[in-house]
C-alpha cells in the first residue's frame, strides 16, 4: 500500500463521505440495523453514531484499509455499540454461515472490485430472515449525466480509491442474489451531479 492510499486517501474519503448530505442519507438507513451486524466497508466509522444500542448487539466492521482503520479510532472510542474489526477485503468475509442479522452497505459497493463475489459472501453470512440495508451512489437516470459519469470514471477511480461513479446499484444487488424490498432514489443537494445520484433501501436474500 502506497503513501497516498495509506496516509492521504483515508482523509479524502472521510471528508467526502462525511459531508452533510451524505450524513443525512446514512441517518435514514443505519438506525434500522438490528442484532449482529456486518458493516462492509466501515471506513472511518462514520456510521457508528447512527446505530441504536437498544437494537444492535454488536457490529463486525469489515475494512481492509489500514489507514481507514487508523482514522476510525476516534469514532470507535465513542461508539454506542461493540465493534470488532475484520481487516479483509469485501470479497472475503471471515464469519460463519447464517451468523448476522443485518448487513449494512453505505457508499461501499461502488468500490469493491468483484462485487458479485462480495455480495455472495454477504448472502452467505446473512441469516435467512435477515436484511440488507444499503445506501449507495451510482448510475444516474439522466443520459447526459451518465455520459459524463462514463467519461470521468477512469480518472475518478484512480484518485478515489477505486470508487466507480456509474454502477447500477439495484441491478448489482439483484445480480448478487438479493431481492430489493424497499428502494428510494434522488440526486443529493450540494453535491457534484456526477456523484450525486443515490439509491437507498433494504433487501433480503432472493
């Protein structure tokens, strides 16, 4: 891992993913988590303050970046729930089958290289009656915006830690074996339009 990825990128991601419109989106999704939770791509732990300790037993935080785990320490120190780090990529989830009640995905699916394998792992560890809560940015509904997303994406990925601007999130979730139960979408305010279209909701195992 180079200096940029380990020392600079965690601060860039933390700043962008902690912007007020993004925090508002997180607050719509994370409080619905229950039981034993797997948060994939925990990053700097921005979601931790949104977990309801009366509903959540513990959170497994999957985060492969050493720099992001280091950046998360301040949020871990004041977390309202117990957290256990899992320092592997999203494609490798070191938990037993049917062992978590909720999977939380916030601004993560855009970055995982092999998202189908990763979603398969999430499906494996999620209990049959469990749920996935998601909030992701992705492909915009307007052709003009999608065109710019496609143009900028190769450069964006290099400077944003592998983040893709234009993944069709609902299609990706369904391809990974999930059935979407609730889905909302909108352009976030005060956000560059190429990265502003958000999808959020819940899904179960198909």
